[in-house]
C-alpha cells in the first residue's frame, strides 16, 4: 500500500492550516511527527522549506506543535537553514509578548499571572483576559504567548546545542535581550540564556601556580564551570594536577556519556582568575575575565572537598577542551608575574 512521506504530510498540514480545519491540522501534525524519523535529508529539507511560511504567521496558541516539529525534523545533524531564522524570529516575538502579558496581567488584576506551565489554568486565564469587562482581544493573544512560550523557545534551545547552529544564529543580540528579560518568567528561556553564553573556539590560558607551568587551551561547547573543571583536569598533564585525574566515567559524564556516574564527580583543584578571584563552578567560562585579551585560569590546590552529581548541563551539546600548547618558561613566567594572589 502506498504510504505518504513527510513532504506529503507537511503539504496536508499547510493545506489544513490555510483552510482553518482544526481536525485535519491536528491529524497532519501527528502524521508529520510519525514520519520525521524516516525522512531522507532531501525530504526533510523540502518539508522544512514548506513549513517555514506556516511558522512565520501561525498564531502562538496553535503553532507551538509546528515549531516543535521543525526542530525535531532538523535534529542533531540536519540542515537547519530553512527554519532557523523563523524559529528565532518567533522565539523573540513570543518572549516579548510574554513580558507584555506579565505586565498586562499585573496591571489588570493586581496579581501575578498563573504559572506558564500550569495547563489547568490556560482556559480560565484566557477567558479572564479576553472578557469584555476585564480584558481585551490583545490580552487573549498575549495570554496565548504566555502559555506557549516554552514550546516556541524549546526548538531554538534544542538546536543551539549544535555548534554549527550557534555559529550561524541570526539576531543573536535581540534573542539574548529577549531571553534575559524572561529568564525568571519562562523556564526554557533560562536554559537558552546559558547556551547563548557558550564560548566556541575560545582560547584559555591555564597557569599552574605551584610549578609555574602554563598551557594554551581551546574550549568549545562548555555549559558551565563544573563541566570545564572536569574536562580541564582530563586535558592537563597529570603532574600539574593537585589531585588525581578524573576517572573515565567522570570524563564521559562531562562529555557525551551517562550524565551521573556512580559515586558522583569530584573536584581536582581550585580555579582562580587573573585578578585573584575564585572561578566558581556555578558560573560559566564566559564569566572568566580577560588578561591582555585572553581569559586566564589559575590552578591551585582545592581548599576543601568538592563533589557534584551531573557532568554537564546540556546533554546534547558536544564539548571540547583541547590542550594546544605549553607556554615557554619565559612566557609562563611573564604570565605569572601578572597574576594576583588568590583570595
């Protein structure tokens, strides 16, 4: 029996959306989702190209599944170019609308709006904000954005775990501003905020204070300093580590293996910046200040035992910490002369 491929199902979705046929639209969404894993790269590209115009104009309240489909079709290896711009556009728009809804609701009702992920609150809230005596048509549209913002942001969050997507990301400054404004309002925005701060192909100078040896390291795809700590300990020569090197399970947890190794992950050293301030594991590599245009981390013995459970914050992001060179003794000494004492 002849079976449709993803392109035909996307055509069904496009037609159902144009006809405002909710039942056909819902069926087409399900069919696209089921066929996505079987699509060839060519079919996926065509499907995404045809989905893009729908994503541009579909209302937030019904288009969120389509955004999820687009992200899923692209996946971790597919061509993101047909839909990345529109996904970013809609993410910015939905987050902007979510901020407006938060202010609108507070002004109209003198209280915080319901949690954006509270499904039971969706219908009563939309009815309340659209009621002629208490709300407005604008309130209803903003309310739809409030309750679907996570789902519109999620595809961008998913795709930004890819290095090539981060490099090609359009409207980065505007997306960052929208995400920053909603980190306390929209859960997915907080996670996307972290990805927007990820450094790729970034040089880090690492100085072992005790020995005076220094190394040039290139990092990419590191979500936080917990992950940096483990992978840096794996990359540095064992003789400069104050503690023992991380185990294979710990390194795997910080890269592409199981997130939580048995027994957790232990700290190997303390890190300080060139100004003598501690580099906290809870921060990100982007927080490490520059010295003469390059970020610097100084290795010291650990002041106390540190352990944590999960090796990385973003399970699908592929990290890299590569030791590219050891500085000459003269260059290392010059670097050390500029470093302030930790404290």
